[in-house]
C-alpha cells in the first residue's frame, strides 16, 4: 500500500525536472555553450554527443525518481531529493567556475532555480513535517559524492 505523499513536494520535485530541462538549454546556448567552455578549460575531448547523452540520461533518471515518489510516497522522498541536491551542487560548480575563471559559465543563470527549489523544499516540506530531516540532509551526501566525481572527471579526462 502506498504511503502518503505531499502535493507541494511532488510539485517541487517535478519543478526540479523542468528546471533541469531549462538549465540544459542555458548550457547549450548561452555564451557559446557549456561544451565549448569545458573544452577550453577542462577537457578538450568533450563533445556535444557526450553532453546530450549525459543530460538525456540524467533527465530520465530524475523523472524516474519522481515517478517512484509519486507511486510509493514519502518513504522514497530521499530519491528525488538527492536529484534536487545534485542539481544544487552542480549550480555551485557553475558559480565557482564563473568566479574562478572570470568568464560566464553556461548554466550559471538557471542554477538559481535549483537553489530556490532546495529552499522551498526545506521551508514547505521539511519544516512543515512532510519530509524528515534525515531524508533532506541524508540525500545530500550521495548527491555531493556523485557531483564531486562528475566534476572531477573533467580533469581525469585530460
């Protein structure tokens, strides 16, 4: 029997999926695109095909996590929450790359969406008792580990 889920969390988890699609567009078209940015600064062998496949797979994974939450409820809130955290940590990469390299990192503009989503989940999910603190913070750990491996792989690829 499915456990109860919260409509606000459902909405925010799907907002994360939609924000990711918009974020990919930002990364594709702004300032020459993220592929060219990565080629210049990190990995000269990075190609648009790599970018497209990775983002398509990630979009499907985010949607699958959301569907699991929709079907099975609160006990699986940590899955879509981990995807929200991963997007937030990715946004921090865009902020850091922009400031460290003194050049706009495509994706920076829409990274703000992920920071807002994390805030709203904390405010209207966790603080109102619809998600446990352990799910909220615990889901940040695998997301941080994944994002660390993902970002650092750009240096390994050189």
